[in-house]
C-alpha cells in the first residue's frame, strides 16, 4: 500500500504519493514533505539485511516505505544506483579504529563524498517518478533541478542528473567558499543538460536565493508558459534525497552485528558532522524504524548554531558571524532539515513549525517550547570543534590509528571522543581526504587553519598536492575522479551576484541556450 506524504507547515491541500513528492521537491507554502507513517522493523528484520547486497537492502527499505512504483522497478533502480559506480562492493564499508569507534565510509561513490549515497539514487527515482506522472497525465512538462551547494552536493547532483532525459540541472556554490578540488569537480562537469554558477556570497546566500526562487509563483508561471519547465530540488529538502540516507544507517547496524563488532540488540550512538541537518535526521528516522541507536551526536564546527540550539532550545542567527572553516560543507547557518526534525518532535504540529519558520525568516531566530526542547534533548547531544582542533585531530588519528580523515569527519571524530558514553560510536565519514588536501596538508605539518602554505606547495594544483600528501603518508589511493581533474577543461566560469533576481536571470539564460 502506498505511503502518502504531508508537509511540515500544513499548507498542502492534501497528502501526495512518493513520486509526486520527489518531483515537486518542496511543498506549496515552503514546507517539507515527510511520510504519513514510518515503517517499523523488528530486530531480526534489520539483522537479516546483512545477508543481502546493499542494493537489495535499499530496495527492501524503500518498499517498506510504500513507494508508489512497481517493486520490480524499485529493484532495477537500486541495482543501477549501487553497483560498479562505487569503488567498494560493500558500497559504504565500515572501518573500526578500535572496538568502540567505527567509521562509516560514505565516500566510495563517483564523486568521493557521502552525497553520492543519495544522489546516485535520487535521479533514477526522479526520472521514473516523472515518467509515471506523465503516463498518468498528471504532468506534461520537463524539470529544472536547481541546487545550492556548500561543496559536495553540487558535484554529486551534477553527476547523478547529467544527460538524464526530461531534466536540466543548475548548481550554485559560494565563490571562493569551496576547495580547489570541489571547484574543479563542478567546473569540469560533463553533460549537455548541466550548468554551474559561482555566487558572490556564502552558502546561506545561495540557499536563500534558491528557496526564494522556488517560492516565487510568478517566476514559476513564467518558466511553465515560456519553457514548459517546472523547478524541483536535489537538496536534502527533497525527501528523495533523505530516504537513501536512512537506508545506510539501518544497514550499518546490521553490518556491525554481522561483523561481530556489536552484540545483536545492543545500542550504538551515531555521530554526524552536521550542516544542513539531513544526514543526522536520517539517523533519527532509522532509530524510529527500530535500529538500536541510542544517542545522536551532532558535531558542529565553529559555525555552531546547531550546537547552541541543541543545548539551549534557541535558534539564533540574528547576530552570528559566518565563519569559513576547514570543513566548508558544514559552513551553514540555516539548517533546512531541522524543520522536519522539529515537526516530528512536536508530534507533527504544523502550526508550531510554520510559526517558528516565520520567526526565523523575519527575526532571524526562534525558541522552541519546553516540551519540544525536552524531546530534542532525549535524542540529541551536541558539541562544536574549533578549526585548530579539527586539524589537530586529523594528525592525531593518523598517528594513533594510521587512518587519514577529511576535515568534516575529523570534527565528528573529536565530538564523538568528547561526548561518548558506554555505547560504541558509529562516526559518519562524509568525504575522502583528498577532497580537502590543503587542510589535510596543514594538519599534517602543524600549520594553523589560516596559515599560508610554503611557496613550493602553494604553487601545486589540488591534484598535485594530493599526490604529495599520499607520498608523505603512504595513503596512495586517490579516487580516479579526483586524481584526473587537472586534465579536464574548465567548462563553467561564470560568477553572479547573490539574490533572487540574479539567480532568476541566470536561470532564464540557461533555459534559453
């Protein structure tokens, strides 16, 4: 039986099926879609996942959510999503540093970031959903996927949607706010249906501009009348991005038990480097499904708005400085998926969510009620890590465990060490270290986060620097998609100003090409 989807602000006229929620992305009125019901798995059902290949685990969980596509099609799409495009047969293997610290490696996909876990899957389900709705006469148009990225989502979305029929994709990233490798990954992207813009500003400027563009009904009408195109999203505001992430947390518990690292039924804690709150929210949904996850440890960098919120119940960006850190994918002040989490913790009180989101938009802050704060504290703990401590952690873990972390995973590792209790901790590792070679080099050579590199090192490209780090550490494996970037031509060099009008002008030009 199909599971229907409702929106967090209660403004959608009626619940809609998965296929419609995926192609629409954002609900009318700005809310986010969540399933009406969350399937429940017994411990045995979770443990049995370990006997299946990863694609079958994902298909099994999708079917439990009542996806309104034929089960055979779900199987085929998952086989296509999780196969030879990943460099590990396990898809997301777990490396244990000791008996209580387990690293969930989510970066074995084609762009070497955890976003591949969702964005090798979502485009396939998006296309299948759109075709189903066309066949049913619900829609007769194509789509423009518009994505704001702090670094990793953009490349993963571009790679997932490139050359898909009936879809174009445009990505916006903060100019100067991503690593050299991340920039080149996006700027060299292949595909006839793709476009990339650098935006003068930070990630929140990109994300706010995209949200305002989505909310502009006149612009939507213009796109439909002139181009027969509707906007949709591949950010984690799209439920189709979030559900694949739920899969890997349920799957990981089964994997830990099968490998003898956790006793069946024993609780674990999960620590996630957190920016937009989607990855850690997926772990919360996995817990609701029955995975024995006890505490969710929210790891922040110096942009510690989530840590302050979890510790006080007040979300306040009214006078908060935006800090550029070695972990740029976490340099976010407006965490969109927190809206879904609060919707769930309030007992699905859409009125409260609409009020808080309005306060955030108009006053740049909101405070939750005592009952919601208590519910938040039952599931979550949080701490933040300075940029100095982030880099020190990279070196410490290499020295102690011969394991090289990227700066985002280093933040999560340090928070896990600070907040750990008696339970084993599963640390979400969100990127291969070679995506952030400059910060890793600084870490290995005891340089400050903002220190200049030695002159001979500063002259190296990102790929050349990664090769140097590999020589110095013996970590010679650099994924081909990162190692070959210097040989690819830069296709996209346009820089635009922030703001809805500029994003809309860029969109018009793209669609008119």
